[in-house]
């Protein structure tokens, strides 16, 4: 969520309680000033996954079963 202030989007500040080992890992991997961005990226990847296609959901439905038939009014 962003607040719009003076025509600009401002990020919302919040407090998150992390386990000590997670916090230490984030500091080692990303540094103290990049923790927020790392958490945002991880949450975006987890919460907003692209929808899976339904193509291939049924094993019996394949392109081999499709027929290329003409309608009667399409014949020349």
C-alpha cells in the first residue's frame, strides 16, 4: 500500500517481527539497508505468483485429438 502525498507515492512503514536467525541471514546476504527491499521482493514472489495455464490439465486432451473440420457453409 502506498500513500499519495503531494502527487508522489510514499511507501507504508510497518513493523515486522523476525526470528533472530532470519534477521542475521538477511543482514549477511543483503546488508542492513537492503533488508526492506529483500523482504518486499520475497513477498511479491510468494503472494503474487502468475496463474498457471489450464492447458495440459487433462492428460486425455491433447492437440492430437483436435480435428480440422470445415463447416458446411465454408466449402467452396
